[in-house]
């Protein structure tokens, strides 16, 4: 198969949907999942990985790791990408998911999320195993996602050699990289059952093409055929075309597998504890204005994020996040606040106080409400949470919760934000999480220099 990397247009295909053994092309997905785990704070590049007996016993190609040896994750990544080391790939899977079998299941789930509908993974390295199959179409999709979703790591695939910690290793694709003009990746594969496989990408001027071949008879024959396919692609690809990245799939945190993730926007129309309205002559304080603006901004973000299928929507979310994080308090007149309150609150019964007006009532004192829960949970019986600090005022705690939720919107999307008054200040908590999700969220926040501790069921 040949594809225009910029647009995703198929330029040529033959038997592209035949399920075959992918061999070490598998390691593209292994590395994709590892990059995702690093990005999401599940593990770091400098984590020391202990090599298991199982990983050390994998057959060549391998790095030669010993059982019980410790090596940084970054070197395992290099060995898997460049040397195509099977022991390194297995060690990566065990480091991320605890076992290679669990990691293979995650690989298959990720493949489905990427649109690789005909691929099933049974291991992290690609050695022949019953049911471990893919197609030229799916592996082309995989290569394109690697390029666009994790460009910061893509240079690994063009290195002719690299330091893998225990020794320098050479690239299994170095002959093709040296021989084909513009080639900068991506992955070779070979087993007796699969033959000689290759996913290759090359760039010339404004054009970038990716080609995939399964079942070559030799390295030389495979490289020659892939060169022909890329030449065909550059002939057919337009000089100018809109670049449309495929987009990352939605991240599902470990421990939350199988749960349905939804964007739910709920309006609360009744104050928890109605208070008398202030005198018309009493102007709103800066804290009251900020609290109202935060609520309105959050609603805007939630509304946009509920339909994220366009570039404009994504840009709007980011713009709103940036505005929240950097904008000074604007000067808003009392009558403007009244208009905003009337427009944004669902009408309530006469004896009830609308939410925005109640916020004005309660904004002048921190003792008016013991705790505020700002989102309704859809998590169904999760009893863990995280604490991200104690603050002098309720307003400060709520602002920290909002900014943290926006910065980690996928990680904390289903968590409830809760402020709890203590003798020494106001605790900022996220609750309604599983134990694993809470621990992962804390690790993610700590990696961003945010104070965090987990809260158990009794906390």
C-alpha cells in the first residue's frame, strides 16, 4: 500500500487487507503505546526497568539483556526502534502493563482506536504466534500515526545507529535509509512465516509518502520493491495538498478500561443553601466576579469539548484554557453580572434562588457552605480521590481545581471537584475515582510539579 502522509489519501494498494504476520512491524505499536504512557505520566524515560527472566529469554534479534538487570526505559525504546530487539520490546510491555499478555491486549485496544480494524496483537515483539496478524493497510495507518502523534520521537527511526545503554546498536533499516533519497524511517520486520516486511516513509520537498510491503523474498528484493512503491507515490501525490493529521485516539487511563467516557454538561439550578440577596447598592467583590467568570468559562470549555471533531473546536478549547490561566480580572459592571445570571441560569421555582445569584450571596464569606461539589459523577461507586493542596480561601481552592481540571481534562474528566473547609484552610480535592486512577493522576500531576496525595475511601 502507498499513502500520501499529508492527507491520508491512498495512492496505490494491492491485497492491502489480507491478514498476514507483521513480524517486527509490531514494534511500531509497542513503541506507540510506550510513548503514550510516557506522555500520560504512567512511566518516565528515566525509569529503571528490571528485566524479567521471560524478557531475557526472548530469541534474537535482541540486545542481550540479563534477568535481573536494570536499564533505563529510554534505552529499551532505542533498542526496540533501531535494533528491533525482542528482549527490549518484551521488557517495555512488562514495564507498562505488568505482563506481556496484558500489554498485548492494550496494543489491540489501541489499534482499534486508531482505525486498525484487521489487526490483533498477541505479543510486544512480533515473533510468530497464532492470531497475531495485521494488514498492509493497518500498518500504513500505524506508521502515519507514529509520525503525526509522536513527532518528538520520530527521529529514532532514521538513526543508522544509537546508544542502547549497554552497547551501540545498528539500524536494521540502514541499507534502505542510505539508498533511497529522502527516506527517514520507519520499521523493518522478518520471520520465516512473514518473510521480509517494511513500512517506509520518505519526504521530498513538500511531499511525504509512506509505503508498506509484506512478504518480501529477501532484504534486497524488499527494499527494491518499496523504493518502486515510494517512487509511484511521489509521482501520484500532488505537490500541494492540505495536511490533515489523523489525530490521537482518546486516552483511557489504566484501571478505567471498559468504562464509557462521556462529556456531560449538567446545570444546577438551585443553591445548596439560599441566602438573602444583597442590597442593589452593594457592588460585587472581585472574588464574586472571578467565581462567576470561572463557572461561565468552564461551561464554554465543556460545551466546546463535547463536540471536538473540528480543528476550530480544538482551537477554541485551547484558547479558553489559555485565557483562564493568564487573563487578569476584567472589570465587569453589576448590571452585566445580572444579565449574565439571567441568561445562563435555568428558571427555578419562585422560592428557590438561582445558582449565579446564590454565588453572589455566598461570595462574601468562606463559612457559608461547608463544601462545594461542582460536577456530578458518572463513575458509579468510585471511592478514591486526590488532594492537590490546602489554600487560605475557598476561592483560591476552587481556582486551583478548575485550572488543574482544564490542564488535565482527559485524566480528570470524570472526577468531581470538591472544596472542603478545614481548621487550617480549604482542601482542594478531586473525588469519585478508582484507586488506580487516583494513583496515576497523582503521578501525572507530580510530574508537572503539582502537589498531590491520594485519598482513600475513608478520606
